[in-house]
């Protein structure tokens, strides 16, 4: 099952709901992560890195949803937008 939460954003930032989705059908499932599209990769010292605002946002999601998301098993996919 894939659940996509409502979000508003651009290639520079995204606003997600404060709480993760909560529904009876999701009770036995755990969040795996989130997907971030961006216009280009951020490379530092030859490795792709997550932009600082995304790190802060992710830490906030974990902090606000400790019962649902342990912060141990998440996946963050960043992918460039190709036109």
C-alpha cells in the first residue's frame, strides 16, 4: 500500500501536514519514507547529499510522530526532475 499525503511545494521547498495519515486501514503499517524531486542533485565531496532544509523537515516529521515513525528505518528518495 502506498499512501501519498497532501503536500504543497516547489523544487525549493515543500509543506507537509504536521501529522502523518491516520486511518484504520493503516494501523498495521509503518511509514517507509518520502520522495523529493528537485531540479538537480546536490553533490558534496563526490557524494549526493540531502539538502539541509530537507534534513530539518525530516527531523521534524520524526519528532512530531514518534509513535508512528521510529527514525530508524526510513527511506528518502531524491530525484532530479528531467524535462
